[in-house]
C-alpha cells in the first residue's frame, strides 16, 4: 500500500467502462509515492413485509435448489438510503439482490437524526449551499461534485416524498426547514429528530413491494469477487456468509453497488451502529480500488455522555447515542461544567461553527479542565418546541432521569462519519470495472476535509441515482467470465472460545489505540506510534489465529470484522501521515496550518502489504 497526496488536480472524476467517453484511472509509481495519471480526460421500522431470505434460495433464473451460487443482474451491498434508492431504479430493468449484514433496517441511515439539506426556500440558492459546503470542507471539496449535488438535491428530496416519506411542515403548510452548524440558511428537511428512520421506512416499504428486488438479511459480505485482465480489475459480485445457516453464499452479478456505510467502530466510542466495521472500504481496498481522504474522520461534537446522566444505561451501549446538530441549530448553547459558555472564545460562529471546530473546542475544554463531558443546554427554549423537534432525544434522556426541557444534556465527541472512502467519479464509478459506490463508503469529493451537516443523506441520494445510467449500460455489454467455480471461503466449523475471546480483546485494544493516537488532535509521533502498534497487534492476532487452527481462507463474522477494522485503521493512519498540514478534520500539532495546495490524499493499491487483512479470501491457499 502506497499513500500520497495526489500530484494532480484535485478533481475526483474519471471515466467509466460503460461508454461514458472519458478516460480511465491509471496508477504509476515515482520514487516512494503513488501518482495518478489520466488518459483522454479528467479524473474523472415499522413492521414491513420484506422478502428476506436466509436459508432459502431466491426464486431467480439460474438458481438451482440448494445452490450456494446465486445469479442476479445487480447486487447491492448495504440496505441504507443509497442501496435502497439505487435498487428501486435498476429493478425496472433486471433482478436485484440487496445483501445486508443484519436486519434490513439496521444501517447508518436509521441513526441519522438531523435531516437532508436541500435548497427549497426562495431566499436560498444553489450557490449559497455550494459556498457553505466548500467552507465546511476546508476547500478540499471538488467543485463540480458540489455543484452537481447541490443542484440535484431538491429533486431527490421530492422523490423521497413521492415514495411516501413524511417530513415536518410548518403552520403555513410548507416544509419546515431547519438550520444546522455551517449552514447560512434554513434548508434542512427533517422528520422531527428521526429523519433517517422515516426515510428508511419509506424506501423499505417501496422495496418490499417491488417483485424484482430480493432482500438477503443476515448475509455478511466477505470479499468482492474480482478478476484481472492486464491492468484492468473487474468485479463479478461478492462472497457472503449467511450468519443464520453458517454457509457461504456466492452472488454473481453484472453490476455491483457497494453501499455498505462507514467504519466508526475503529474507535471505542461511535454513533454508528454495530454493523459499521468498515467492511466496504476494506473489501474495495483488497479488490484494488483506489481509496481517498481516509484521514478525515468526523467526530460528532455532541454524543450523549452516559457518565453525566443521573442514571447510566445498564450494561453500557454498543454505540453512542447521537445528540443531533439540530439542537445547536435550534439555539442550544454549550457550557463547561462550571456553566461557562466557551464556544464564542473559539469561533465567531459559536455553536453554529462547523463540526470540526466544535469538536476540537470541546476536546480542548475537556483536556484543560480534566473533565469527561461538557453540557449542551436547550432548556431555555419553550418546552412544547423542544418536544416537537426532539422527541426521540427527550425520550432517551428521560429514560435515564434527565429532562432536557429543564436541564442541560451531558455531551462528548464520538466518531461519527468517514469523509473518505472508495474514490468515485460523478456517476459513482470506480477504477474497478462494474463496481459502483454510493453513500458513506464512497469518496465523491463532496465533503472534502469535513462534511457539512445533513449533506450525507443528500449525497447518498444523488449518487445512488446518478449510478443508474452507467449501470444499465453495462447490462447490454458483453459479460466477462463469471467466477462461479472459484474456490469458496470456508466457514468456521463452530465457535472456538479462545479465538472469540482473544479477537474481542484485540479489537478493544485496536479501538483504544486509535482513540489515543489517531483522534481529534494528532501528532506525527502519535501517528507513527499508531502505525507501529497496529502492525504489532495485527501480527499478534494473526499468529494466534493460525496457531489455534484457523486457516487463511476461513471465515467467521468476528474474525472478518476485525480483519476489516485492521485494514481501515491502517488506511486512516497511512493517509494521516501523508498529509503534512492541518485541514478540516485532520488537525496535527506538528503542522498546524493549511497549505495553499488543496489536493486529496490517494491510496493506490498497486502494492498491498502482506497481511491477512489485505488479501481476498477466495484467493487464499487453504494452508499455512
């Protein structure tokens, strides 16, 4: 793996193999760094009835009873907003398999409280939205991508309403538009503080009613299936582990969309659900996809600090409870535990500053005062208004003895969103033929060095829709040889207590290491220490696994998740070490200023390190 700050223009776009007429992404090495070059162009739950398949095979042509290989026109990995929206479009032209790690509704989308940003007010404009996005992204955003997303956003929101998503309206009957940190105008479409849940509900209902879409719940994606012809890598589908039956199921497709979400669980405290273990980025990296901007990990400044609650949750949480940006947008004020307001001392925008500034400010307060949380107070607003806009937050806090209409909320930063990911063009295309990406797993260039609040659902909707046309073009193109007879990964025969215990321990050690050395404020020394420590932990774990009888082509959920977490952690550290400046979410005390060059970080996979986490399992030799 070689990491560099790209030595080309910061545009992210490159042509697809689907007849787009643009060039292709190439990689070449000069000295110790990778350089990208171009040819012929630019860089380019309600209770719903789901057809969820576990041990049963889908009733699809070419699928024989009991077969472990299934054939579809399209395979979608992930059941969040990006995957569902894409599936609903391409299903008009072929069969679609949606592969989801847990229940269909369990995705980062459901946990998105704030809303979708879009220009829907006459006093607002695309130019205003673009400017806010660029400023929040520390001007590392790709301007063409920003324009596309901000321009197409309103239509994508209207489509959601057409699918039955219900958003809040004001007394005038118009959509109620909220404002959040970094936004100059009210443009956040929302459904109280449960917007993601409402969008997911509406899209899942539409998917459930679509006879061409088949949902495969509890199928853990192991690795993308790829072949190599000369310098071109082509994707043929994905191997999965059915966690209900313990069997490996291979999905062969003409087109694959990767929409698997982020990697929040490389840290011990994250607002992401347990499924967010970086599976998509790790799979794509192993498949030789280009990865970009992984150093930009967004820490949400206000996750609920359980230790500040009158009654702590019994048994702890699998993920931190998010206190939406909209609380500050509605007038919430941040105080330290001495009830001193501190944000005006850090930024003129105070609580409405972008997330990176607010998170660093809170981090500084905690370290200066040796405290574990700060306080976010919205109690000065009318109780009826608080209950109307934040019913979910109110109910959660009340469960633990805290009434947010009368008392401040204890909050602390937590890992929240990956601004980097699999590098894509303007239609979600990647450098791997027949592989598209959308949602948090992708790096489209929209977010730059820091995501503007409520731009993530918008980006997922826009790129899921834009990926449709080139995907359909591939249906008519000659299909490459399908790897139906390639060796399948081997499921573990059963739980091995020693392996499960040590895997949990190593995972916790990795998370603690990332928090201590690759957190909100960084240094070269800490990053190099993290690089060494991750390598040592990974070697220790792999040695233990194989000594206990694990095979290189063996699969189990806990082991595969940790394999992916190691991969993503290394990508974040490698990217962070290569950026010798502070920009957006990446702040390092050794390089506290921004450089004049505004260019992305690029990880080109021409040379992968020889570790288990970096190799596709279907290519592993089943012996040591």
